[in-house]
C-alpha cells in the first residue's frame, strides 16, 4: 500500500467534481446552526415564548 490511511476522513470528504459550483462550508455551518436553533425553540413549551396553538383559560 503506497497511500496512507485517511485519519481525518470527516474533514476530507469528497465534494464532487470541481466543475459543479458548491457553497462554502460556512454556509452549511450557518444552515445547520439555524436549523437546530429553530427546532430547539419549537420544542420548548409554548408558555415560555407565548406561541401556544390553543388559548389557555384562566379561572
């Protein structure tokens, strides 16, 4: 075997042919962070953010 084993395989992923334009890695990171933030806010109880689907009845 003439080649070394890929130790940093997660960092050196195949991104496809260079003739196809790709978004930079920062765009993916921002998209991933925004998606996780929205999911976290969606899973919080509605009384914290005031975004409940039904109206609470106060007696």
